[in-house]
C-alpha cells in the first residue's frame, strides 16, 4: 500500500473519549489479570488509532504548510492533543494502581510503569488550556520559518534552499548568503522572541500549577528521563568543555589554514575545504538507488526495511516551496510504517540526513511488533543512538555517493560530529538558564546565550554582524521552541555512536549484532539500561569521553587534510 493511499479521517473526539472512558471503567472493574491485560490491549488500539491520524496529518501538513485542509487539521490536533493526553493520563493512573501490577510488569515490562509514573507528573486537567496554547505557539514558530522568502542575487530562496550558497567556494557569496538569511531572522526577531517569551512564561506557569519550582524538573519528566538528572547533565557538559572544546578549537584552526583565511568567521565554518565541500555525485533519485544498494549489502534486515520504505513511498526528501524546514522520522502506527521527511539541497547533509533518519526508521521498523505503544520508540536520547550510529555503520558505502571525495567526506563527517558537541551542550545550558530564570528580560536571555557561546565556542567570530553579536543565533534552533530540553540527547547519543564507530572498526559483526539487538527492543528499557544492553559505556561515566575522543583525534590527525 502506498503512502498516498493511507486514509486520513479526523478522529471523532466525543466518540473516542466515550470508548476510552468505558475501557477505563472496565479496567477498574476487572477482578483478574487476563481481563486487565485484554483491556490494556484495547486501550492501546484506541491510542494507535488517534496517533496514526495525528502523524498522517503532521506529515501532510509539513510536506505542504500551504495546504488549507491539513492546516485546519493541524489546528484540530493542536486543540485536541491535550484532551487525548488527559485520557492517557487517566489510563496511567489506573494502571499504576492496579492490584495486578506485578503480573502486568511481568507481561509488559517495568519500563511501562516508569513511563506512566513520569507522565503522571506532567499532567493535570487544570493545565489543559495552557497545553493548547503551548501547541499553538509551536505551530506559530514553524510557520514563521516556513514562510521565509529570501531574495538573493535575483532569485528567491527558503531557508533550506539557501544552505548550499552558505557553503559556496566563493567567500563573498557565502558571506552574503549568510547575511541574507540572518536579515530574514532580523526582520522576524521581535515575533520570534515574542513567541518564545510567551512559551517560557506558559511553561513556567504549567510547572507551578503542577507543583514544581520551575519548568526544569517538569521538562525532564516530559522527556521521560528516569535514570539521570540535571546535575549529571551539568557534569557531562563540564566534561565536554574540558575534553572536547580544546580539540574543537584545534580543528577550527586546521580548517582556517586549510581554506586559507586570516580569520575564520561564522560564515566560513560550514565551508570545510578549499576544493569545496564533498557533495553527492548525483540527484535525489540517484541517491536513493545507491542507498538501496548500500542497505542491501549492509544486512538482510536493512535490505528488507529499505525496500519496504521505497515500495510504500514512505519518504519525502526534496526541498520545495511551502515545505517545513528540517528533517524527521515519524511512525504511522496502524500501518506499522516509518516515514522519513527531509529537505535535500545538494550538499553532503543530504546523505547525513538520509542515513540519520533511516537509523530512526530502521529502529521503529525493527520494534514494530513490540506489544505496547510506549515501546515503539525509546526515550529521545536513546532514539538518537540508532540514528547517529547508522551514519557510521554506513561509512563503507560512502564511496557510492561521494566517489573521489569519500575520504574528504569521512574526515568532514567525523570532525563535524565532534564539533557539534560544544554547540549541543551550549543549547542545553541555555535552556537550563532560561527555565531556571523565567522572568528575565528578552535582552538578558540573549546576553546569556552570548556568554554560554563564548564558553563552548570560543573560536566564533561574527565579523560585525550586529544581530548575531547581540546573542540571537539560538532563534534558528527548532528544538528550543518545539521540544524544550530535547538537545542534550544528541550529544549523549553522539558519545554512544562514537563508541559504535570505534567498535565497528575493530569488529563489524560484533558491533552490528549489538546495534540490531538495541533496535529490536525499542523503548522497553530506560536509556542507561539500553546503553548497557548494547555493551556501551554510559556517557556520564568518568573517563568515557576521554577514551573516545582520543581515538577520534588520532584518526583525524592521521589524515593529511591539507590535500583536500
């Protein structure tokens, strides 16, 4: 069945609520474990029904934000998502109080109850209207960015299609392209800062209504973080500052020399090689054909998975007008179908996003028969292990896409992954500041970003761009608006993915076997339990970061990047 044939029907909320409440009543009346198990499965079916329609709507809305039908349907879910969350919350309440809890834990696993108990800390009916408003503000931000029409040298671009010009071989072109992009943000900064200011205030209000001091602890509970806390994350950031930032600074200096500039400015950072950044050697159709070859050769499991994605048209990869920015993978439960969304633009990022989102898709495809909705995906930081590790497991096939530039791509990919870590922890520290200090002014918020940026990205030079020097770069980061605290996840997962990279180089069969095992268990375990299952070290463990970056630095130092 093709994706275009997937039928969308707006959920009938009154009917759905009635059926859900009836099942909750049945659950409480049952006096035996088999009956409770059956009701849980029926409730799971109802939740699958709702989330499938939500995800179909979300995909079709982001593929074309100008489609009036799905714009209206998206608003319906903004309004009714919190209502459905309230029903799920009621389910969690009765589940955690079940007199057959031990039997249910044996059947479904303890992680279901961990998730239920954390979720109960994030919702009460009195915050329903606040959640609806929070959803609407996220949609407003997405629409602001999707609306971008950026005039540049006689043509109009959106934020995705402008990216190749930002990494042009010609320095003046990339400078002007970067300035054109930030001019768009400068024209929208009052609107964007206003949206975020409202989000911070409403999230703080929600937290206080639920009994929290501020949004930080609530944000962690929303992310279902059960085996680490803000203090452990702060210590992780310190390790990145101590062990990664100095290496990153060295890599930027190597880049400065390599591309032949006196001062590496912000618009130079994305331009890695004087001979030009590595680019895919063909068009999107050619990329998919080569990806099909790659996944056929990688393993039987990936061959089956990727053919399913192609045969069912479960990918929308090419940038076009009205399409939302970014890339993601989601899952349409009732079809057991992952879906990959991206904006190909002719850069190496096309391959990165394809392998990254394919990692997510392969995981959810591998765990599609796990028996409870909570386990389709693991928690977010564990999800990113699958995606980032897939980027490295596919290294042996990069010659299919980059030909003579393969070694250049690998150097760029590995160094970029390392260089991402300081930025990733900067975004996290900024969000901690924001939600620990929800009443500061917008100017103080921007100033906080400046100080954090100077700590983790000391090399950065904005070359007199007043907008960026005012501390406003964070305004382009989707996650800050749509998924608060979802960013440290990438850095924790990157440390895990680096371990798979290291292990894959030593023993591919062993590393791949553990990766597949990790994918198959889905979200049935917590983050640190999944790390342990995969025979990886916890990123929080003292010495973990040091042990990995040493090998990465050795690899990068062994390559004569001046020849690129």
